[in-house]
C-alpha cells in the first residue's frame, strides 16, 4: 500500500509540473524568459508575458517563463496562444542568484528539450558602471534579496549551462539596460553562440515579444533569428508598437570575440607607441556615449579617430579593428536620431583618470586585453604634461587639484606623474625653491594615496 501511494504521489507531482498537453518531445526551439520583477519593473513582466501569449507555443516552439513579481510568489508558466498555464509555484527564490538562473535553465531544458535554446534574462542591467564610490555592475537585480548577477557570475552561469547541454547555448538575450558591451560579451566566450542586447538603456516596455517571436519558423537559423529580433526591437521604438524612444539593440557573434580581442590589442599597442592623445581627447568629447558616459561606441570612436589621424600605422591598426568589430556585430538596430551613431558594441572608457574603476582590472577582458593599459596611457599623456607645464611656470594649482582626487583607481597614472615630476623638478632642476618644496610635499601626499 505504501508503494502504491508513493507511485500515485509521483504521478500527481509530474502531472502538476508537466501537463500532459505539453509533451516532452524535442522541438526546434525552446524560448525561456527569466523574468526578475522583484523591483520597480514588476508590472512590465506580466505585460511582456502577455505579448508572448499573442504568439504562443506551437509544434516547433516552447515558450516558458519564470515570473517573479514584487510581493508575490514566483511562478513557472507555459505560454500558449492567448493562454498562460501555471506549472509550478517556486515561492520566493533569490532571482539575483546566478545559481537560480542555471537551475531554471536546466529544469526547462529537461522538460522541454529542443534543438535550439534562447535564454532571456529580463531585468535591470548596468553593463559596467560606477555611481560615486559604489560600484554596481551586472544584471538581474533582486530588490528583495539585494543580490544581482555580476559580470563574472554571468560567465560562470553560462559555463555551467554549457556543461549541462554538452554544447554552447544558442542565444542569450539581455532584456535589460546597457549590456551590449565588449566586457560583458567577452565572458560568454566558449559557452554561448550569440548575445542579443542593448548598448543604451531600455524603457520599461523592453522587448516586443510578439514581434520578435511571430516571424520565427522551424527553418529559421539561429543567426537569422537574432537579426529578426534586433530589427523587431528597433522598429517597435521607431513609431511601432512601443512608440518613439531612443533605443539600441544588437546581435553579437561570440565566436568572433577572440579575433576582436587580438585586433584591440594591436590597436592599443599602436596607440601607446604613438602621440595621438590630442585626437583622442577631441574624439572622446563627441563620441556616441550612452546613459553612463563611461560607455562609448567602439566603431564610432574609430570613425572619429580615423578622420583626424593621418598616420599609416595607426590607420592600419584602426582598419583591422573596425573590420573585426563589424565581423562580430551581425545585426544592429537603432531608433531616434540620438542613437544614430550607435553601431552595436560599447566599451568602457572612463571620463577621468580618477574615475577609473579599480575593480575593472578583475574582469576577464581587462586581464586578457591591453585596452585598459591604453586608457591609462591616454591619461598619463594628457595629465602629466599639463601639470608639469604649470609647475614650470611656478603654478602648482593643477597638481594640488590632482592630489585632491587621486585614488587607488588611477594609481598607474599617479605613479607615472610622480616619476615625471621627480625628473623635471629634482633631476633637471632650475625651479624656484618654494615650488620644489611644494612639489615635494604633494608628491609625498600622492605616494600615500
């Protein structure tokens, strides 16, 4: 009798989690959306899920959501045309925990196997930013737990998903702000084929899911699906279903990022060997930037620099980098004039040396690539000459100002400045004794920063 009861309980559990009408047979696509609405976006989660229901699952497509809303239990849903069926109540899990994301994927891929998987992370995103002294970076912010998925954890999650699948995940979509950055895409190497995301902030409406899903057929290739996805998003905010709003969306071929990293290294080496700081300073003043001014469009930066630098070696390196970016960005869509120069991939370039984020050095991209060294070199070349010229004129005000804001984030720039000051003021000499005393005191202060 005990065995019979156990079997009956198992049958009831399985029938609850997987309705008989949703057979666990392999389809072409399983489209799963991790909706972390445990924040001020809560109401938009249901709206987006209803957009999915305008299309619904069919004989080649499964649509599954994990829907979290502020103050409510998180529920797993199977989305059919004009109907959403609740499969399971998860209670109140931490949606900012990358392990919860991995668990969601594994459960759904097991219950709804497919030849291709698209995993959408729905929430706030920040790419890479810093707000005052507080460093905030990542995606899937859960206000209930105070947790979020960091850039490094995103890479870890995708690696575990690949291990589970035995192959790369086809698409990761970021229905979140500011995620189409080289630094973010780089952590997906070797575990994901394509990333779809935005260089700019996204409005609350987010993805137009009905417009994205309705063109999908059983024959649509993975890359072509991402192209449709990008176009649908841009169209929706260019007078389409979501109105008019400055927006960006792009598809990145992750397999191309190793070659892109190599091209960035070649470019960085050329720039550091040259004297192009004035042209960089001008370009950085007009380059396409996004909600956080530290995020700039890489292709637009190259276009501006190529228009102002007539150096054969530089142009060769810049052209190689431009070609590598265009090879990696397989689709790019924008709406409204303010985003006209957004070309699909942003990269981090702090607005001052003192605002450089020391934690950036821990990113995989920063440790593997010479972009960070190039940025620091730019600030050495633009900071030291101005300060030394002022000191030579008997004015230490610019050095005083620098010392007030210097910190561990720009230690490399400070060290280079100290070396140049020591050489000019104490080795070459010839300056007023009071200036030398002031410089000596300020250099001591800088060493202790």
